């Protein structure tokens, strides 16, 4: 899919954010912009090391801000512009947010070359839980299942 001028502008802004906040030592060299219908909903940048939040990737920060801005947990029709290909966490967050599409500049291979190797996470996600490097133990629980059953029949649940 070709990019138009608006796409190029938003992606350039995401890249500018990555440089600006890297130079301020706020975190890794990653920036993101979320826009919809020509309007910027939010900007984000990596704040992992400055906030001690391992989930504060540029894309997650931007998704949180965009959702707050529009007052919804869903961003249908929006585009996530990222200075780098989203890691598995950010990709999943984009799916949870029902993002319309993603445009990125640097690749995961580019990130790996400067010390950000998330390729292992892609491999881990694809494995059965029992084979993952991080011990992941399935402990079935009747109470946990009961909570699920109650959610499913809860009259005022908000599906997402
Ligand atoms: Zn990420």
C-alpha cells in the first residue's frame, strides 16, 4: 500500500519524536504518532528508562493517550505511525485497540542491530506455553472458570 503525503508527514513526526526524546535520555530511540481522518490523536515516545515502566514503549504510550483523547478503548480507522516496527507487545496492543493500520520506518532487524532484540519474543509467542523459556504453568481453577462464566452471562458487561 502506497503512502500519501499525510502518511509521510506523520511518520516523519514519529521519527522526529524518536530523536528528540532519545536525546533527552527519556528512553530508547522510538517515537509514535496516531492519526485518524487527518487529525493527530496522540504522540508517544519510549519512556521505559525514565519512568521504570517496561511497557512504556512509544506505541503503547501513544495508544493510551489516543484512547484517552477520544474517550474510547478502540481506535478503529486510525493509523499507528512508528519510527520502528512494533514489537510483539505493541503489535498486540494495536490489535487490542482495533487499529486500522500500521506504518513503520526501521525494521525489527534494524532494532536488533542496535541491541533491541525482540525476535525472541516473536518465537516465544509462537511456542506452546510449556515450551517457553519463561516457565509458564497451567494451573486450572474452578473459581477462575466461574468468574469467566459469570462474565459471560453478566447483563451489563462491556465487550471489547
Ligand atoms: Zn513495543
